[in-house]
C-alpha cells in the first residue's frame, strides 16, 4: 500500500476516528459535508469516496471543532508527518486521477456530442437561410408587374 495514494479503506478508518474523537454522529458528519448518513457509513467502511468539495467541507467542519487537519489528512487517511506539501499534492493527484477520470471522460463525450449538435444545427440554419433567401427572390419576382413587349 503506497502511503502517497488514496486508499478508501484507510481514509474511511481515519474519518471514523475523527468522528468518534469529536463525539459526532454520522448524521452530523453527513450534514456537514452535504451527504446522507448512509454515504458517511459507506465512506467509513471504504465503500464510498466523497467528492473533493465534501472533503473540503469535512476539513472545515473538523477544524471548526478545534482540529488541525488538511485535505491531505482526509484523503490519505493519516496525519501529516515529514513532507506535508509533497504528501498533499500526491494524495490529491491520486484521488482526482482515480475518482474523477470517469467524470472527465464523460465531460469529453458530452462536449463532443454538443459540438456535433451545434454543427448539425448550423447546417440546418444555413439551409433555412438559403431556403428563405430563395423564397424571397421568388416572391419578389412574383410581385413585379409583368412588362408587356411592344
């Protein structure tokens, strides 16, 4: 187990120890980070990963109770020791690459779909513009008085 990588089980144990240390219920923690009690329970058992936003809320929640923890502590599931900056950046990179990779892939697919939709709509608008222009030319021709030849 690499100490610089996200480990859901290790993080969950740390989250549970914080909750117990500060005498909070899973409902209290869930309310603090914007999730339900069942997600807190699942996270404590290593079966659920909070979003980065939820980790920030948890950090602020516990620090408001007198703790001195970082995102690094929550994500790595352990207190800082030697190199907090290195550990934090490695932990966050690990978490984001593991958890958010699917999200970014989904966003890329959504962006491609939207670009294709815009291109199709652009072609449709071009066709409608040509149709309206040709209709106006035809209507203009129909409205001109006929000129008799002498």
